[in-house]
């Protein structure tokens, strides 16, 4: 989660990011100041390298380069009164930069530690040790002063796919957060988790198949020793896209069957290909329907679309898969949303799951309390009752 990094400056000083009080600063003041900060960085970068970080400078002003909740904080399309009401604080600022110039941006900033790029906002440093190990995000801190308020703001420079100065549709989707979800108290990650659940649930087999090993061929089929009770033919990943994990083995144009069951060969990692087309993602789950691209960013909207286009069985499969993703109910590994705060982690995940139950018009799992208690024990190494944890009656 944002706003929790600590960096070490060249002088050896440790500087920790702080929560950003958007409402106290004044959203309009905040937006104008950081727009100027980024515009000046962009201008100076161009003087050094001969090209801009953000080729289309209007994307700074219209909010197009910003991700997560920063996208609506910085966008002129949202009222300041609404932002200050529903997003009075921010953990960090998520800013997209072209993936291919990440190392150049690192070098540029390394030479400007402590530089004030705009009145009241000084670049402090970042958490990367070398230009060769940036990963997907360069986490920086800028010290900003707004009157009596001084905040050490975390800036996540996210290495993103961009074309002609704009994020691709998939990149914007992958890093998105919806204001509609924020108003409902939902985290942006809920949307991505549920898309993962949807793709897996809609393209799931629970009968009529056997699984062959990755090395199997049409002439030599070797079945896996332990056959799964179900397989998900398609998988979704925010970074990778949608890809197939299995293929049907055929011979002379006919499906190979064993005991009347179709043979599916598990693909080797290097054989898998992935698609990053939002239109294809939509049709993969909902079929040939009209869905606005912006709706793919919203957890609430996707739940509404699921009600409209999916069967009750498909919705139930998606909800079960969603629960497994959130709380490891299938025995797999889980990622905590708040790894350092188990109470907040359970509160966020529980709210996400229960919102899905409510809007899909389904019932929560009978043994939900036990499932989440086991998750807390496994992931956070804490032994505490779930209902006591978040104050359920």
C-alpha cells in the first residue's frame, strides 16, 4: 500500500513517507502545485535528454498519466467537494512513466536529489539501489510545503506501457482505481481480484476432461499423476493479460480422448501467450455486449455487469473463486493488502467480499469466519477470532 516507504538519501538521512492530507491542504492547491512540479521535471528532463518523459504534456493537466486514486484526485472531471469528502487523504501519488525510459528517469533524478522543482516542493530521493533493478515502480519521496502543512509525499513512478504520450488502455486499466468504488469504501485492488475470479470461473471445467503433462504429445500422452477436480482454461493477470494454460490434444484433426474424456495438455511456461486487449477481456467474460472501457475499472460496475450477463451458477463460481483469492480457501498462497496491519487487512478484504455477496445477490460462505481465521493465522501468524477482529455482532 502507498505512503509507507522509507528511503536513505546520499547523505545517509532516513526519510519516511507520510499520509497526504488532501482536504487540509486543499485539493485545488494540491493539484496545481504537483502539476507544476511534474511539468518542471518534464521540461528539465527534455533539456538533458532531448525528449520529454511525458510527450503529451496535456496528460499531466487532464489526469491521464495518473493511476490509482491519484487519477481522480488530479482529474478536472471530478468536483473538489466530492474529492475532499470521499478522499480526504492519500497514501501516495501514482504516476505513469514510459517503461522504456525508466533507467534514464532514475539517472536524471539521482543527479537532482534535494532539488526544488517548483515553489515549495523538493525532490528528496528514491528507494532504488541501482538503475538496473527498478522493477515495475520507482518509489520516490518529495517534501512539499503548503502554508503551515509540510508533508513528505510518496510518489510511485510506475513503469507503464505508453503510446504517443498516453497510457495504453490496458495500462490505465491495470493501474486503475474507480471513484465510484471509493465512494462505496472499496479499494482499487478489488476490481482486479474480481476480474481474476471472473475469467477463471467463466472458463472453468469440472467434468469431462483429463490433464496431460506439459511434455505430452499427440503420439505419447502422459497423464498427470494427481488429476485436478477442476481446471481453469484461461487465467487473468494485471501485468500479463489473459492467457490459456491448457490446450486440447488432437490427432489427425480429432480430439484425443481417454475413457471418453477430452485430454487437455498443460502448457509449458514458455508456450503461454497473453492478450492485453480490453475489448477481448470483456467478450471473454460477458460475450458480445457493449461495455464502456471506463466501466472495466470499477468493481461495482463489474458486479452489476455480472448480474446482467452471467448465470447464477457462473456468479456463484466467480464468488467462490473470489473468496479463494482473498483468503486462500483453496490452500494456495495469498497476498495481504495490508501486510503490516492484520486488522486493517481483514477489514478491507471482508468488506470487498461482502460487497460482492450483496450486489451479486448470493449468500456468504457458511464457514466464512473459520476461513478468515485460518487466513489470519497462515498469512499474519495471528490467532484471533474474525468477528472479534472487525467488531461483527
